[in-house]
C-alpha cells in the first residue's frame, strides 16, 4: 500500500511540475508525442518534408509536444486557454530557443490562429474538458487547410477509472450529491489522485476540491453525441486503433483479427483516438463567427 501511495505521489509531482514549471534543457530531451497522434500526423504528412507541414496543438500545456515536433522538423504551433499554462508555455519556448509567439492565447480574439493555415490540428486529453464541443470543432475546421486532418485523443466516457481523479466511476454519475458522495467515500478510504495542490488538506477538503473539479472542468459525452458532431463538420471520420496502447499490450488480439472488437471496446471503455478530414471544398457551413472563441473548461 505504501509503495502504491509513493508511486502516486511521484506521478502527481511530475504532473504538477509540468503545470507549474517551464521546460528545462533536460525536459526538452525527454519531450514526446503519443504514438497514435504521431501516426495520424505521418499519414497527413504523406511524402512531404516535415518542414512543409504546419501543425497546431490545441490545449498544448507547457508545449512538450510542440518542442518534440519542432525537433523533428515540423512547423509546430500551439494554443492555450489557461492563463498560467499560457505563460509557462511561452516561457518554455523562449528557454529552448523558439519564438514565444508560436503559442496563441485562445481567449484573445486578436491572437486567434489564422484561417486555413494548418495541415494537421490535434489535441491530447483536451476534449473531455471542452464545454462547447461544437464551437471547438468549428474553430478547428476554420484553421485547417482544405483537406487538412485533425486528430484527438481523450478518455472514453465509460472508462472505469476517471483519469484525472484516479477514482472509479465518478464521471458516470451526474453532478450533484450522488457524485459528491462517491468522491467523498473514495477519498475517505484513500482512493484519490494525491494532487500536490491538495497535499496539506484534510480528506473532506480534498473531496470538495475533487468534486468541484469534476463539476467545472470535465464534460464527458456519449459516443453517439460525439459522432454526430464530428460528422456534421468533417468527412472521413475514423476511430483509430493502430498504435493504441491496447494493441501494444495485447498483440494476440491483433493476430486474431479482433481489432474491430478492440476498437469498439476502446472508444466505449478506455481511450478514444479519432481522426477526421476537412473537406477539400467548403461544402459544409462553418458556424464560427468572427467574435466567437473556443470555450474550454479551465483545468486545474
């Protein structure tokens, strides 16, 4: 039990550092981009050199993926809505030798990314925080070039373990007293994320913070609702399994040609990886107006 708690604390400290400290040269060497996103980017790139491919990371945090892509030669940019993360991302870029202006403030209409400027737009564990998914997708469609691709990786709604709180089933319940009661009960028996920010709090105080986080900073949706929104604005919508953690951990299923079953299980109960393409011609109306902005729930 002690070892498990120690591991959770170490994990929490790593996450906290990413949220509160700019990148160092040591961090730069360790920057990575998740394999499913990288595979989707390589498919979008095709035979072009990386230097000819413009990439945008929505909800880029301190910019680890941007740094990893720039090291590979891509013209990578990013955007943030959280003011603290925005400042850290810009400072990180300056420290490692990139122009801080490659990080856009997604709340500032004057700093919006240009229209039809990017070949590939992606997000990593952002969709579950998006309050207005339709507006979010509209904005992505606006900044994509015709024929450009977008890829999003996010936890599935019916995943047993809520990945931010590390508590089972809390995101299955509607907000209000049922969810608060479950969070309180799990926290009381030591099942919690062990956030650095809450380390000095009592368990009751922690439970209140966790419940407020779920209420204000997460927006889980059904697979069907997401499908309808994706199909309304994009074409060639695909749920990917190649490079997925389940495929890497369970190669036998792939050899048995059960990837269809794995795909269904993943998008419902583990992690969703979806890729979509903007039509080559403006065949579908884009609902974003000049004054609209992305609306994301501020993450802690």
